C-alpha cells in the first residue's frame, strides 16, 4: 500500500553546520517526485531523513497521518535503490530478489511466487540463476529495483540510481523506472543532479539549493516559467542578459543594452517593477537571422559552432560584449563559420524576466506549488 509523505519544517544539522534550515514539502500518494539540485544542496540528506538513516534535528515527517520521526528504519516499510546497486555478490539474481521476503519469514510458496512475479516485472526472469558478476550494469540495476519492490513497500526511495551507467543505458533505464513505477503505483522519491533525467521521469520536481526548495512543479512548469533565476539557470541552459523594464503606453517593454525593444506581454503587472532586470532566454528561444536593422534585433558574431545532428549549437558574442548560445535546427547545406556576423531576435512568448536584486520572476503563469505545502 502506497502512502503520501508530508514533511513539515524539517531541520538537519551536523554539529554547528545547518544543512537544511527549514524545509516543508508534501509528496502525493503514488507520484514519482524528484529532488533535483547541485551537489551539496541537501537532496540526499533529505532522502536519508525520510529513510531514517539520518537523524532529524527539527520538524515532523509523516507517512499519511503516521509520524515516523522516531520509527526505526527497518519498520518504516520502505524500499531503497542505491547508486552502487548494493546487491549481494554471493547470491544469484533470484536469491537477491527473494532476500527481503525471506527476512520477513513468509511461506516458501509465497516467496517463490512473489520473486518470480517481480523478476518478470523488471524483465530479468531469464537471468534468475545468474550471479551478479555476469550481469551488465543495467541488469544489476533491474535486480536492485526488483528487490526493493518485491517487499511491497509503502515508499520507494532512489538515490542517484543511474549515475554509474553509460549515457545510452541511462536513457533506457529511466524509461524502465518510469514505466514500472506507474505500473506499481508506488510513491517514489527520486534523487538526481541530472536535469534531463528529472524532466524525463518525474510527475513533479522540487529544485533544491543550499538546503531549501526553490520551486516545486511539473517539469514543463519549472522549465517554462521558473520561479527565480537559480531555477532558470539550473534547469536546462539559459542565456542571461541585462536590460531595462518599463511601463509604456502599449504595455510593459523590455529594452536590451543595445537598444533592441520588445513588448513583454507575458510580464505579470502585479509582479513587474520598472528598472534594470535580468532576462533569461534559452538557446532555442534566440532566433538567428543573416541580416537585420538597428533597433530590430541584436547584432552578434559567431565564435564557434558544434554540429549535433538534428541541431547545431552556435556560441556567439553580442555587440554588447555579452556571450550567448543559440540552438538552431541544422541546415542541410551549411553551418555558419566563426567570424560570421548575424542578428538575433527573441521569442517574446517564452523569455523570462527577473528582478536584478531579488532575482525573482516577474512573469505570468508561474506555478510554484511550494505555496500549497502544509504549514
């Protein structure tokens, strides 16, 4: 049976160092919820607090209505999948998967049936009698996943489970994890520093920095309308340019440093403040032109390019001296060489504007579910 996880004002300290100062989050029953952030942001620390492996210096942790702060880790009914798989090298695949069931002293027939069912679920039944040393990394991770799920835990906790796999296998395994999690319907908390991985598998993401949650939301909401500049620059790539925001007769207008002006119709008038702002423009939101006119774009020079098949990445220096990256669908005939002069315009529907001092978003359509967290 799956449960919701409710964390109210969590505090984690190591001596005089406070790693998590005051964190609250509600994780819904049955969802795949990802803790995403840079190394040292506190995501694994929080996961281990949920598991009971780390002490809790403040706040309350609940599985549904049951407070778990003082419950032994072995009695929280959790499954865990680690970065290094942590499967037993001296046991076969079948015996690894059956290990937790045997510890619970279930009937032999039940252990055999449940083990076989979960070997099939993760598609490793043909390797049931192999030893771990004869498995690939992806197969070992499937064993770890089956072993965690076979005990039918209330919560599945996954700590950087794909980081030891090669790039192609990571993509394959994240699809496997997503599909199995949906089939089983278990509440899953997933820790990663890989933004693409988080976007691909998550129902919702909590972006963390310095022990605090910056934004909670669906992947598309966090990517398209980040709550602050940290989220904008951590999730995917983003060019950050300086400009000026002003209320004019036609509405809010952003003026870039070279004088290029665009109507910022997506700015929220309740959040907008006139003055110097930071403009976040993703590489695919900068539109490249061979020619342009003063005031109708930003002149730039190509410094370098990288051809990646479907897309070509251009690295440019703007006439203001600022650097930027552009992603453009590859052309069939040519790639613009270094030194080429180009003009850039922006997709006015998609760029984001942030206050220069507080770095908070001024945009319409921000969906930050931190506001809905129980206090």
